[in-house]
């Protein structure tokens, strides 16, 4: 909601270059923080999809070892510092930081 309120959306990482940029930036800032990304599990048998384009499969992923897991309780996507900012799935009700993306 905060991203939408300021004219953006939760980030949807679609390329390795974009992912590397975000990982480098986060590594410089906070080593052990979790950040929400714009992914959500709409159907536990179908995996995580980008919130704004749920009909399309993700063309790029960077899952941490062991993730995704718990598809019925961890429906949101995050980037976790202790996993070198690779992707994890996590409960949507956790109070964590988030990354907004703004379209030109």
C-alpha cells in the first residue's frame, strides 16, 4: 500500500542485472534485513508470481537454498540478507522493509 500511495509498486525483478543491482545496494546498507518484493503465491500448486502480472510465469528467479517452501503459509516473496539477498518466501503479515519500483 505504501508503494502504491507514493506512485510505485513493490519491485518485480525480471533480469539478473536488476537483481544484481538490488543485491549490491542492499548488501551495502543492511546485511541481515528482510525486504518484501512484489511476488505472491496465488495458487500453492503454481508457485510465486509477480503481483501485477500473475498470469505470467517469472522469467528470472534467485531462490535461496531450501526456498520456496511452505506454499500454504508463506505466500509473499522477500530478499533476505543472511541468504546473501537471495529470494525467500515468507508470511505476508510480517512487518519487514520493502522495495518500491517506480515506472517512468
